[in-house]
C-alpha cells in the first residue's frame, strides 16, 4: 500500500517508544511503573529472532532485583557462567570471575533475547497504561512546525493501514539502523569497526566444555554461547571478508570451525548452506547529540556497540534506567520534558565513550592481532598469565564487564497511572498483527 494511501488511526500517549528491543521494552516497563502512559511500537510480529545479544550481565539482573522481579526472571530458560575464559592455541586462559561481585546474581547469564523480551513484556502488560503494538513499523516522525519543529509523534505502518501516535516525547530505541535518528537528521560519529561476525548454530553435547567463551587458533576467533542443546556461535572475520570466505566454499569454512573448536568435529555438517550462516556487519558509532525537542535516542540508536564483551544490550538497558530516572517525573507531570532531555546524554555519554574506547582498543590490539597471527602461540601474554596465576585478579575484568562504567539503579517512583490518556491507546494485550479491527477499536 502506498504511504499516501494509508488511513491512519490516531492515538495519544505520554511517551512513544520506537523499537521493542531491550532498551525500548525496559524503558516501557519503567515508565508504565512510574504512572506514565507509554506506547511501544515494534516492527516485528513477535520477539522470536535468533542471533541477537544473549548475555545478561549482573548489571541487568541487579535491575531485575531492584524491581522485585529477579526470582521470577531467573525461572526463564538460561545458563549461568560464574567464570569465563578463553583457549588460545590450546592454552587455557581464565579471564573473569563473577562470584565476588557486590550483586545479587553473581554470574553472567545466557538467555535467548526473545525470552528476555517476552518476560519484560509480560511484566509491563500488568500496567493498564502500557500499550504494545507489534507489526507496527515506524515510517516517519511528526513535527509541529508552528512550535519550531518539535517532534510530537510517530507515524507507523500496521497491518491493514497506518497508526499515528501523538506523544509528549518520542524515544528512538530502534537499533543501529535507526529510522528515528535518520528522520531526525542527527549527526553520527563513525568510530570504525574493522571486523564482522558470522552467527550460526552447532549442536551441543552434554559433555562439551562450558566455561570457555572464546577460542583463538591460527588466525581464527570463535565465540560459543551455550543454548542448552546447541551452541550459538560467533565467528569473527575482517570487515568485508565474507564474500571471499564464501568463494573458498562451505567445506573449507566448516574445516576452519572444527580446527578452532576440535570438539565440533562431525557436527558442522549441520551447516548445510550459507543460509544457515548470518552476517552481522559490526558498527561502532555514536550520535553527537542524542536529543532535540520532543525526541530522545537511547541504546544502539544513540550509540551502536561492537559485540566485544557482550555489553551492547546491557548498556542499552542502563540507558533505559537512566532515562526513566531522569524523565519519569516530567513525563508524569507533562511539563519540563524538553529541558531535561540533555541530562540523559550527560549521564550516559561518559560510560558509552569509555566502553567504546575499550572496544576500539580491543579491535586493533587484541582481535586484529589474533586474526593476523597465523602461527601458534606457545606462551600466554603477560596479562593472561597474571590472571591465571592470581585468581583474585579475575574480579577486575568481571567488574568491568559485569557492571560496566557508572552502573544505573532504579530510582524512578512507582505510581498509579495519571488517567490523562486512559483509553486513548491500545489495550496492553493488543497484538497489532492479529487484525485491523483491534486497532480500530484502540483508536475509538
């Protein structure tokens, strides 16, 4: 259907969040909990997508604890790693020990992202002022040109038509390919990323090693995430090298995997063609300015992260917590919102800059060096030798990865809904890919 032909249902809300990923869903939950009427637009029909960030760091589980949800959260399917390490050319290198962290969950969790998002969604739907539209693809921002171009809403395409959501604030949480930041013409600072990642599944056996995440051998890097009956694997390559890898052929690629992880031998045949292997083009960038009147970007929309350290979704969740802490009162009162938008960037830019700096260093000096090295390492580097010899030192990388820089804590209040927007948006149980009829009722 042509964009001009769409018939728009119109609803009004306090905050419209574009993107139902970790940042968007956690922000939706926190704002609804704080009494703000919030509407989340998610372009997919569900959360069931593979090859997304799965690492749940202690910083995130601590947020769940502060919300009183940790016990229930940990009932979802997940694996717990209390220590992580690497194997470099056959040499074992323990790296991080999470058991000494000052948190209630002293481990790194591996949870499929759809499990995480479904959990957050279920918690948010308990609030009548939370509204989730699935299969709602944001297409454009709505500006009030009479008020200097302030953003006042979002137009989205939904099954059978269109949806226009008017909002006191629009939050872009729609990832590294953010439509919101594009339509807002935000300036992007590209920090460069010299790597790409190939994601795939390989069957897992019960006696496989579990505590090792990274394997480095002969210029090849493989990360394995335990998903119970299979490994979710990330194979690191140089930027733009996927086409050359394909030219070598799938049998050669399978051989590379088995050379890097010998216990994979006989299992890589499950990769039957290149469709079983997904390319993630790694980006490392950030916005120069994260907001303009009526609009704020957070998470990957504001700062795309490398997979290094698995910090992306956890940093995005920290953004969401900070955003709720800073803006929930203004959104609840429906005044002073624009004046506080800059505080989010001032609060979160320092952790982002530090983390991206570490990732950029790792790209050049660790990953780049490992990809370039074709001969076997006979001795671990000094830092890894010290971590292996003195276990107490492993708490340092555990804290850096598990908690990060300036971890956030839930400080937004828990209030009843304002009632201002009661009945204006879709009911919390609406799934927008089911029928246009439900959406028509929502706009009534």
